[in-house]
C-alpha cells in the first residue's frame, strides 16, 4: 500500500479549515470544518519530551452534498471525514430515495490504476 501523504504532502483537513457556501433557490447552506487541536508528546533534542499541538490526521473529507433527482435539488452539509490515516475515498449509494454517503470507497492514487480486486468499483 502506498501512502499518498508522502507523495502529495502531509496536509490534514483541520489545518485547511475548509469552508463552503451553496445556494439554490431559497436554499442556503454554509459548511465549515473546525477541528480542535490535539496535544501530542514528541521527543526533542537530548531525549527531552515536548508537547506539540496538531490537528487530527484526517486527509479526505466531503464538506457538502447536492442531491439532484427528477423532482428537486436538495443542498445539505456533510461533515464526513475519513478515519485518521485512512486512504479510503467517499462512496455514494442511492437507497430508498436518499443518498447515503460513506467513507469506505476504494483507494485511489494519482497516476496509478484502480485495483480491480477491491469490493467497490467506480464505473
């Protein structure tokens, strides 16, 4: 398994502080991620322990959704992030007239083919 954070840089969602505003008709949805800093202990020079503040290590997120069907367009915030350190991608499923969002889609790496042996496949 390849770690894309090493190739594409190590930037967590929390450090980006993403914001988005969506409007359609009379619908207005404002979405924002705000994470609390986590305290971690690191070893410094001469074995000294230092406390540093970092954001959670989540790298994949869906900030909002737009559902379009033959009768309406619905805007909604999402707030879904991948588990810390995960390479999983967002996965949308249509069930009982609703969109279901999960963060368990196949791993996708820039410039590499998608693994055909994964349970879920993009078409």
